[in-house]
């Protein structure tokens, strides 16, 4: 996974979003209790706000200049979203050194290259994208990563659980996400952040999906998109 961000030709933000776009209006997901089933269009206001926030984010954190990585993330995201919802989201990867993932209004799911570098398997990416797809139900981000207050651990755990369900339903070993959370905990800069991540790990271990098995390594899409 750490080799996925090899340099290639630069891709402008608007072009990259169009390339990663899966082809339909943006959507909200169903409540994070069962696997979402059908896409629900968002308002024009949300679409407009999403574009504004995306422009600000990509102005600060440019998109990776690797079209193969962008395609790879989009393929995994579509698989996790499911057939009924795969055309409702846009996926993008930024060059930021800050490990983050976020969901912007308008169905835009963004993950930083730095966070991808922390992953050891496609399953970790699948849960990460799944949890951001789930975020659209309770409200996508209204500010840029790194500019808001500390996240609510209870909400983050609920998103983890929803993302695990989506990834597991798509055939991934959702339990691999524990490794990513542990890595982020080890690298956390504050005691508060470390404590919150440990709490998330503890809650994640209770999920049936954490031991359900499934695909772990990046054998599903990496060959077609990266190699």
C-alpha cells in the first residue's frame, strides 16, 4: 500500500474530481444501522457548498499527481458503496502530510496520501472510505480537515461501525481497520488524541465485523488500477 502514490502527471482538481466521479448526483446514505440501499439526492445548496469546500481544500492540499492512485481509490470506494449507490460519490486523494479522511457536501469523499501510507491493506482503505460514505447521513464536514475542534469519539466509533459493515458486506476483512487505528494512536501527538483512538479501538473490537474475515490484501483492484 505504501507504494501506491508513485508520481505521475499532474491532475487539476476539477479534472480529477470528474475522472473519479462515478456518474450520478451526490447522495446521503441511510442511517448507520444496516447497509445503505438506495441513493437519495442532496440539495443544490449542498452541492454548491461541496464544490466551494473542495476548491478550498484542493487549493490548500493539491490532489496527488497519480491518476492510477486516484482510480484505485475510486474503485475501492465504489465497491464499498455498493451497486445501488456506487454512482453517487466522488473520490479524491490529496498530497497532504496530515493523515485524514473527510466527506464534503455533494458526495465528495477525500482521503490524504499520508493516511494511505499508514495503511497496510486494501481492507483498511475499504473501511476508511466506508465510514466517510456513512458520514453523509449525519452530516458531512462543513470545514476543512485540521481546522475544527476535536471530533466526538462516540460519533467516530459509530462511523467506524458503519464503515465496517459496508466493507464487510463488500467482502473485506473489516478487522484490519484495527491496525490502522493502532498506527494512528502510536503517532498521535496528544494524550487526548491517543485516549480517543484507544476508545475507538476498544469499541471496534466489539463489532462482529472485526472478526468476520474476508479480503485483506490489495488483490482486488490493485492490479487493474496500479500495476
